[in-house]
C-alpha cells in the first residue's frame, strides 16, 4: 500500500513539476541539451521512487526533486566544461532550497520556475524551427504531454508528432540555437505561438484523451497559471491574451458539473447550473471586458463569446443558439478547422433543425477517425427517429475512443435506442 502511495505521489509530481523542472534545467544546460534536461527529470523521478520506498517520503518532495535534479545537472556541466569558476557559480545557483528560510524559499522557488518555464516556451518558438514543431516541442518537453496526446490535439498520428519532435531537436543542434535575450520584438513575434500552445494544453486538460480521466484539472490549472502570467507582464499582456484567459475561466467554471458522482459524463442540457463556478464566470467577465479595450480581434474573442453565451443562459432551453451559430460562422473564417465546422453543425441543429445540422455535418472532411464526430451523427439520426443509423454511428464512435466515460455514454445511448 505504501509503494502504491509513493507511485501515485511521483505520478502527481511528474504532472505538476516535470515541465517546470525541464525548463529550469535547460536554462542552465543550454537549449541544445534539451533532451539532457528531459533525461535528468526522468532519472530524478525514478530515483525518487526507489529512494522514497527505502527511506520514506521527505518533508518537501518537490524540493527533494529539484535538489537531486540540480545535482545531476551540475554533474553534466562538469563533464562538459572543466572551468572551476563555472562549476562554482552553478553550485551556488543550484544551492539546495532546504537551506533557505521557508518564506524566502517559496518566493524564490516559484519566481524562478515561472520565469524559466515561460522563457523556455518563447525560446522554443525560434523561427528556424517549423511552427507546428515548436508547439509539439513545448507540449512534450515543458508541459509533459505524451506523443499520443499531442497527436490528438493536432488531429494527426503519433508518427507525425514523433518526426516533428525529432526535426525540432535536430534544428536546435544544427543551428546552435541558444537562449538569447528576449527583446520586446522577439516576444511580440512569438507570443501567438505561446498562446496557441496554452490553448492546446488547456484543451487536452478539458477534454482529455486519458482513458480514465475526462478532465485533467492539473493541465487546465497549468494552462491558466501560465496565461495569467502573460496578462501580468506588460510585454505579453494584450486583448487576445485576456480573451484566452476568459475562455479558460468560462470552460473551467463548468468542470464540476460535467461528471456525476460515478465519473459519468453529464451532457450540457442535463447539467446542474448551480454547480457552475460563479466566481470563475465573474472573473471571466473581467478578462472579457479587458479584451475589448482595443480594436484587436482574435479567434479567442470569438470562442470566449461562445462560452459566455452558454454561461449566461439560465437554462439550456434559453441558450441563444442563433448567436452561437453566428459566432461560429465568423470563427470559421478566422480559423478554417474541421472541429469548428463540427461545432457549427451541432449549433445549427439546435438553432434550426436536426436535418440542417445533419446535412452540414455530413459535408465535413477530416474527422473520419474522430469519435465525437460520429457520436454527433448518431445524435442527429436519433433525433430524426432513425435508430438503426444512430446505433451504427454510435458503434463507430465507440470503436474510436479509449475514454471510459465516453464509452459508457455511448453504450447508454445505444441501450435507450434498442429499447
């Protein structure tokens, strides 16, 4: 039982700390040694599992991880560079947090991590690296997503993502890309990529591909934390950043109502709106107001407006579907994407009729392996009193998802139709 507790703790720390640790270490070892930083993180977590099972869990597990990881980084730098003064400087910089007073330790520790993680994100957005490879590299190295999770975000294969990661790392080595000073111009040129990455990170948390977890709160919280940091820096704060954070707050406000006590999915029309987090909705309204303080307009403004329309409807029946359709139509011009088309088709089905929604849905290309797409087709056929077609699409959706909560929902829908 103790071993299981340690394994769970290490798994938790991996999700919460791995990206931050990699960012801190890569800042010191150099961007060209990003894989070394990742290896050190993995070695440290494995060492934690072994040592803690023998000696017990330390009082501050996070500090233990950073202390051990920093020592490993120093060893690597010693092997690479024999200059004693550099060794001495790094030893001082990596001085164990155990020696610091708790209050000072906390402030220094958090400040260093947050700065390092964002700095590394901007560094990975180097123009020599292809755009999609930049995002894949950040999500894998600094956010801790698996190759499969990244592939799901891009609606592509694991092999494609693996190749992008390989090319990104090769480009860093070939070009000798280093952590240069982030000038205001550099930050401005790379901010959109960082925002897109945080959007994908939050999306994976909100609709996780993990078999046992529909919602990964740790990923949502991390994306929101980093986005909040962007709003607090005068070089990164902008209407689009505020719109993105508003969107995250609005989506996160519904998290507790999306699952019942057994972990089953609760559809939007069945959710108890009293369980929606009103404080987060209010916060989202503040960020939305800030996002409208200039003429800047982005896809995040539109997605936040759609989420706000849902949040402000007192009941599902009172949802302004006509407005949602209009917003999705505008969004499609800014972001031509099959997932946006899918959401537009569903909204049309609500605003007009199931026939209209179904016809729009059937014209979408690129979602043939997407379970939600086939489930939506099944829903429309069910509304049109075509149970056999509906069940066929639900079965197809069932074959395409590994998420247990989604499987239960599809099986429930099929059972109702079969009755």
